[in-house]
C-alpha cells in the first residue's frame, strides 16, 4: 500500500486533487458533501499507481493537467466530457484513458472506485517515438478505449503485476522501478491506439548498421547498473529507438531490452558467486538490486541462462 489521503467536503477534496494532479480542479455537488480517498504508490518520479474512491455523486471540472491517466473502474460509474468532445461513460471493468493531457474536461463521478496509472507524457518517449522531427513528449494516444477485449485483459494482467511489484518495495530499487514503469508504458502503447511510429523508416534501416550496434552494446554493458532507457541507448548509438531495435534484431536476433536484461542477469550471477558470507546477502536481495522482483523468476532465468539455479551464499556460523 502507498500513501493514503482522505478528504471530506468540497474545498478539502479540491485541494487534495489539485495537489495530486495539478490543474485547476473544481468539485460540484449537491447538499451532501463529497468524500474522497486517494491511495498513491510511486514507482518513479514520472509514474505512479493511484486508487481513487469518490463517495456520493460529484462533478469535477478541470483544466488540462498535462498528465496521461489510464483508469480501470472497480465499482460505480464515470462519465467524461472532454472540451470539444462528446460524453463517454464507463462502468465496472472498463479500462480507458479518460482525457488527453492538453484538454480540459468535466467528469461525472457516481459512487466510483477505480485504479489508475498516472504518467508524465515524456516517459512515453523513453519507449517509443513519433515521426522524425516532432518534439519530445509528443507521443499521443488517439483513442480512449483498448484496441480489443483481449488487449484490455492484457492491461489488467500487467497492471496487477506492477501493483504487486510496487507493494513489494520496487520503488526502493531503481533498476526494478524503471523496468516496471517502462513495462506499463510499453503495454499501454500496445493496448491503446496511439501515434507512435513503430515500423522502421528508410533512414532507420540505413542506420541499423554494426557500428551503431557496437555503440549501443558498449553503452548497455558499461551502464547496466543504471536505470537506462531505450532512448538513452539510441542517443549513445547516434540513431533512433527504431533503428536500435532493428540493429539488435538483425545482427543479434534479440532486442535491446532483452540484451540489457541478459547483461544484468550475468552481473547478478557474478555478484552472487562472489558474495562474502559476512555480508549476509540473499538471492532475493541481489535479484531485486538487478531488476527482478521475484527471486523465483530470477532463479528460473538464471537456470535457463547458466544451467543451474542460484544458491544462497553461505552464512557465517554463530559462535
């Protein structure tokens, strides 16, 4: 569980929402004051998981908040009226992106309880790109609903995994937190229609040469202990994310992300073998530091790669 905030009444609810989401958010209700409960679990400074509960019936009016919010309703009903758009209503089980970061909106909340992912739009650019020449932070979702029912189920599964991982303390491990945040972003880009350019351009195909690959590989191997992104790797390779992905696929039959995970697995295995018994380091601690939330998954990955499961370092005997 993350931090929990509660408010009763219009002014307190408005202030809590403004502090959490920015923008000039206003709450309108009838005679009964609204009740608001907000649970916030940070993943990274650019991504967090929220759970919001609105008691009674409330209308929210807000200026653009500059954030990407992806919701899934547990109970109740939400209806959104984006500025210049038509009302769209959502109910239990619906996954959706309520509004664009740059648009004002009105939301009608009826006894609603929902989970959401809150993103800085710039984080999208660490995973995907738009057409050449567009500014950073310009990847946009072009529809509020998932591309299919199966895609919506995928979102629910990945969100659930992220929630469990965060509850286990992922925010305290930079590599793990960064991986979880970008997994959510990559999943969102596959679940909801968007304008990211995924297919390599002619320039990308030209730039996916061995020299770019060598620069990318060197950068990954020298920085595997840092929370590096695909955008970082592409910048060091002096090309685009698409070209880097293509270079790894053509020349190494893998992806940059898989290669980074392989390098980290190797470093974790080396650290485990070299662990000093006096340090008392466990498999789980080493695995988390190198990006694995679940020591069982780490053990399985290590066994696939090296042929044997990790062994706990010997513990010093107590006198």
